C-alpha cells in the first residue's frame, strides 16, 4: 500500500515524499519501499516519545536508519539526541529535527542554534501554535537562518505557516496523503496544498491575503480567492487565520511583519476590525460592521462591507424575470414598498436589514433569541415578531440569515413549507449546501428563489476587486464554489 500511495503522489506531482516507517504494521522492509522509488524520499522513524508509533527497540530503530543511509536514500530525518550517533555517509542529506507538540517555547532560537550545530543539511523545527503570533516567531527564524530551515507551527492556529514557510525560505513543507489521514495537528493534505494554495508557485514576492475569524476551519474563502488569483495570474496567496476575539488587536500588530495586503473578516471580528481602518466606506458607517480590510493606494488600511451590496444584488437578481440579466437591469429593480420578513439577527442580518430599510422596504425581523430581535429592530427602526409567530407574517420576500440548514444539518429548515406563498421571493444566505431544504420547499411551492452561493460569490468578488483594484473573475469564482460544494458528502 505504501508503494502504491507513493506512486499515486508522484503521478499527482509530488517531488519529495516522506516515508513514515513507524506507521507500518510490521517491521519495515526497507528494500521493497525504496526500490524503484518514483521520487526522492525522506526516511523517518518516530518513537512513541516523539508522538510516533515505533514499538521496537531503540537499537533496532537506529539500525534501520543507518541501513537507509547505506542504501542511499536522499534524506534521513534524525532527532537531535541521536544525530551524533548516526554519522554522515554517502550522499544522503541529514534533516535534524525538533518537534514540540505542546507550545512554541521561549528558547526557540536557542533550540535552533543547537540543531544547526549537529551537522545538518536541513533543520526542521516544528512547534505547536497556542497563539497566532507563534507563527511569526517561527517564520522569522526561517527567513533569517543561514542553515536551510523547514519551520512552521502545528494546530489550527498555525495552519497558515505551513504554506507561508515557502515564502520565507523553507526548502519544502509537509502535507499529508489525504484529508482523512492527519499525521500532525493542523496538517493540510497534498491536494489542498497543490490545488487550493498552489504551494509550488509561492515565492518571496508572493503577496499575502487571508480571512480572519473564529471558527475558520471550514471557510470556503481560501478556495474562491486563490482560484481567482490563479485565474488572473496574480502572484498572491490567501490563507485562513483563526484569531480569537480577545486576540484581534495584538494579532494584527504581529501580522504587520507578514505584510498582509488584505483581509476578509468574519465572526466575531466584523465590528472591532473597523478600529484598524483609517478610511471607511459609507456602508461601514451605515451598518456598523466591516467584512473587508484592505490596503489603499497609499498603503493605508480601508474598511468596507461587501455583504451589504452583494445581498441587495442577490435579492434583486431573484426578482428579475430575464434569464441572464445585466447589472443595469438588476440595479433597476426597486424594493420600495415591498414587505420583507428576515429570519435572524446576526451580522449578516444587520447588513441585509440595513439595506432593506434604506431601499424603502417594510422590514419585519425575528430570531430565535428574542432579545437580539428587539435590539436589531430598534436599531433599524423596523417591525419585529416572535420566532414562533413568524409563519403569520405576510411577506413578498423571505430571507434566512440563520445557519439553520447549513452543512452538516442539511435536513433542517427555518420555515415550514406550508407557510410559503407562491411567487414570493425566498432567499437563503446559507451557501453550503446551495440547494438547502428551505429552498427546495420554496421551489416546490413555486416561489422565486435566490441562493447563498450567489451572495457569497458576489461579496467575495467585491473583496477581490478591493484587494487588487481590478475586475474579479466572477464565473471562475462561482464555478469554484459549486465544485467544492458538490464534493461535500452529505
């Protein structure tokens, strides 16, 4: 199986493959694993004390590692405490490694100096990120090292460093065979590295963008923005940055070292992020929240809210009878006097609610938390109704701004099907899945529908245009999202 997987990775474009011999069920048969190997290899054999699975003796382990060197493998991975026990021989290059699965220690630089003194060709230094700023310490070390260093952080807080280490001089990075087989916390798959982040294209000059939020692991923003950069031939990478609410200010200060050009911003940072901006779009002042932070022409931070315009465009698009309406036809649609019932009272609801009121619609809102409903209704100057009474409201447009029906809870809906009315417009801001149960019921009742995919793509396209000051490849972005959603197993 190992040999077959090695061949598969080579066919997919892998240039170097690590063989973790400690994951084999029996004693490694080294000659079978490396004979006629399709790519160069790194041989690693981790003890249980190093979070590996080797159950044999230490003498056996050292013998296998020495045998791999004699056999002429391209790289051997040696922990610091055994580096002097296994001398250099032949053309095999030595990776001297240190892993810390608990933290990024205060003496990181001293550990690196010790590793550099053990006759390495490459130093590998991997630590656990307990704060986003831990990535900066490791990446700074990678950039400034005179010995080639593979360095990044484990854990969800360190995911971005697995990609960014290539920008700062790491000879290579590590990925797992598939998403289902994670060998270390926060590890990305080979396919993700290649197809989403285009790791092999990253250079020292690659511009960095990302999405700030908590949680962030399942965001599709990296897929859509990296696809857009690729389509336009822009040397840039877009990464997920998980940042807790209390850590935003300090993290943004630390991230200045990364020279990040723009952020998408999601829960829970949409309000606090405004304080980082020197300039704000009118939509930010109107809504009191931003979902985009980007560098202006003079390098100053600017804040915008693309949820606002994208939601209004999506609603109007759903009301146009033309199969392929132009932007002018969409803009001509008026919401004035129409009755809108909006489910939810969170950040997206605030943006859509504000847009609805400014457009002259008669807005009624409700959410599962009545206190939030009352607060938002007072803020927007509109009507509100109890969640349990939502089916009694007559509406021309029904909008779901709750997460009800989102993957993996695809069998849920926020509105009973018999409450729906023929010809009303039903808009679901949930985009995964695109065809939610809510929208399925709406189509069965012969309602007009508008999907969360359209809003998501449009808001991302507007972000892209602010990031790059150029037109977004909206069709490529839409296709990327739909392909990603269709690949999800429900």
